[in-house]
């Protein structure tokens, strides 16, 4: 979705994705932020290492996580659910539906209001973290994913990052559309297909781990 959004923005500007530097934040059930340098994703904050999201805890102090893991109170499955599925805004407010959370904010709920602002603050920090990767040469910051439908959230994020580059919004998840458009670019000869070869069982990756699958 991030790459497809980059292509959409470049086309709208009459330019090529491969000629631009972009920071793209995918704001969905999980949040990932990536730096796109002349057509390549050169760095990224994955959905478990940056801002918390509607259902994921994001980056949290590891000392607390270690303490919980060895407390004897939680199974491995329960800890994983705290990180993905039952973390983030869901853990605080009992829902991951941003429409419900925004309604709480508008209704004057102080906890929901503080968490909503904290969400925007962490997203802004994550976007800022990608700017030095591109040496400050950022053509645009693109916001995509379901959370980008929230004008309130977008305005808060803009307040933190608009000094870096123009902020453009492409709301929606769009994963299937993005996959289809990627295949179409290959069929049209606009992009070359990447070929990923399966590792043999005896081969290891850079971490010295034997891959579980051929992905």
C-alpha cells in the first residue's frame, strides 16, 4: 500500500515515483512508516516498533515487557495478544474502532482525548525519524490507511510534521488494489518483477536463523 500510494502521488504530480523522496505512513490496525528514496524503500519503522495503534502496542520499554514475560501471570500467547490485537487504544479504551474513539473525544472524554493526541504525537515522531534517512530531502509526506479518514487525526499530525514537507492524504487500506496495480506495472513493462528464491534447509539468513518457509 505504501509503494502504491507513492506511485499515486507521483502520477498526480506529473512525476515518477523513482524520481522522488517520500515518507509514507500507513495508519491502519498497525502503523508502519517508511522512507522511499528514488523508488526504493530504504528504511522503515515496522508496526511493532513505532507508534502504538488501535490494536497494537508499538514500541514500549522492554524492561516492562521482560518483567511481564517472567511474572508467571501470562502465557506466550497472551503476551503476543497484548502486543498485537489487544494492545494500543484497544487496551486503554476497550475498542479499536477509530470512529467510536473519535466520538468519545468529541464527547469530552479526557482519557480518549489524551490518547488521541498521544497517537498523533507518536506518528509525528515516527515520520520525523524517517526525515534524516533522506537527509532532509523530502518531497512529500503521505498518510494512508484507514485512520487517515480522520480529519481530526490528520490535522494533529500535520501540526507536527508539515514543516518538513507537504502532507498529502490517501485514506483507505487499499492492499488488494495495490497488489493489482503492482502486477499491472510489471505487465506494462514499467517495473521489473523481483524474484525471491527459497532458501535450502541448510542455508541461514543474516541472523543465523534457518528460514521456516521459502518466503
